């Protein structure tokens, strides 16, 4: 959470960065603060709770998990600090620590690939995401060696940015998006669709991710693979969209999925060669693509999904043993739904306005746009803290309302 707060505040103070060409060390530092400091850290931590409960697959060793945390923590903050200072050798060593942490995580959750039954496809998505994290981290190590020590690897592209794009897609699509898709199959049932098509969706994600990454490195056409990924994204949103219009279920996860589809559409436009590489608009479109993917889909998905998981875990740890003995709050009572709505709308609206500001190079529009993102982040973090306090402050007593007592008396009339 501190990474998300720091990154959003940092971005607001340095919002003029979004009007420059995207590849410079300070903006890369903010990007990694979001992707590694917030998103990946959260995903790693959640996996230790989510895998045993939802996928019925505990990690092999919690001790290894602690080693993973230490290495990862040192590695990401080393990377972020050295990116900000534009010090490539320190950044290069830090990437190695993150790579080792990714290997430990893959080994610790290797049993995900053995899951059978109804959980097999969510487990395969999640397990595949861990593999892509190792691949992305491996390419990050090679890029660090290239920048810091001038080491040239024969199979990488001679154009540094092409290798960066491959690394970004292995991380963003292979690691984060594959993980989100797998988790949503369990937490957002409308994304499941027909079970017989899950292998096709799984294959599209793999072919698209690997194809885009290899094509960037090899200097080949990325369009066919961009189309595959777009089809997979549209397939993921089809169920929630159908449920929204027919009124069976209206999930907030629809919003980040819609922004993901817009981002994938921009990816096809870029793959078609528009705008031309010589046009300044191409750099603006690439930055808009990144903002939609990272803030509009990845971060916003966390904001919308978080309150399906964390209140449940906190309630079970703090209140489950008292259920039926005395009045306790419901899981939904632990957080504020109005704050959840505010966070989703402010963050989503801020991302859309930021993309417009980037494309038209408008500094005046960028101020309220990034300001909305900050409002959304603050609302989310405050709401998250209201849930976390019940788990952190063991001496905090729950004071039931009269409505709570009346409900308890109806449910358990024999308890006095």
C-alpha cells in the first residue's frame, strides 16, 4: 500500500512526465514502483492466502516464502532507487535479487500444475503467471547487464527498446494479466463462461504473450499475436458484460476489463504501424497504452476485487470464533461500499482523462486527471485500512448496534 500511495503522489507532483517521451529513468522508476512495489508485491502476498483457500494448493514452505520476501523487498527498492538516480550498475544487481525471488515463488507453488477437478483451469492460469514472472525477471536481468555492464546477449534484439517492450509484455500480460484472469475465474463467476472454451482462451493467452515477446526480440510482425490477446481480453469481458446488460450481476470488475479491451485495441493500432515511428504521436499512443494497462486495468482491478478477499480473511481471523455466541459484524460491514464506489469511479475516470490529456498534450487537463487518480487511491487505501484495523488491532472491540443485536436474536434465539 505505501508503494501505491507514494507512486500516485509522485506521479501527481511530476505529472509533466506524462507529456514527455516515456522512456527515461524517472518515469521508469515510478512505473516499477507501481508494477513491482505495489502490484507484484500484493500478488505474491495474496497468493500465500489465496492458493490454499481458493485453489486448495498450499505453498511447499513458508520459510522459503520469508526468504523470497527479503530478497524481493531488497531487489525492488534497489531497482526503484537506482532507476531514479539513473545508476545502471546498482539497478543491474537489484534485478538479480528479484529474479531469485521469482524462482523461489515458482518452486514454492509448483503443485499448482498438478491441480485437477474444477480448480484446474484457474490453477493453470495462476501457475502460468508464475512462469512468466520468471521469464520477465530473466529478461530484466539481461537488460540490466546490458545497460550496466555493456554485456550483449546474442539472441536479443540490437534495438534496446524492442527488448524493453518484450520484457514489459512478458511482465504485464504474462505475469499480471494471466494471474488476474485466473483469479477472476474464481472470484468473478461471470468471467468463467462455457468450460469447454477455457482451453482455447488459455491457448490464446499463451500464444499471444509468447508471440508478442519473441516478435519484439526477433524484429518480427506482432500483429497476429496482438489480435490473439485482444480476442482473449474480449472473451474475458463477455460474461460480465452480458450479465450487466441482462441484470443478473453487475460487477465492478467490468470497468477495468473494459479499459483493458481499449488498451488491447490500441495495441493492435500500434502493431499495424500507426502512427508512423517518426511521428511524435506514436510515443504518446504508447504511453497512453501503458497508462491504460497499468493503472486502468491492473491497479483498478485490485481496487475492485480487493474487497471480495480481504474482508473475508479478516472476518475469519477475528470474528468467526464468536459467530453464534455474540453479535459480530458481517463481512460486508467491515468496509465502506460508498468508498469502494468512489475509489473505482475516481481512479477509472482519472485514467480515462489522463489518456485524453496525453494524446492531446494538454497540461491543464492532466492536473485534474491525475488528481482524480490520487483521490481514487486515497479512498481505496482508507477503505482498506478500515478493514485491516480489525486484524491489526486485536484490542479493538466491536460495539454492535441495536440492529445487530436484533438480527442476532432472530438468528440465535436460544443464545442469551
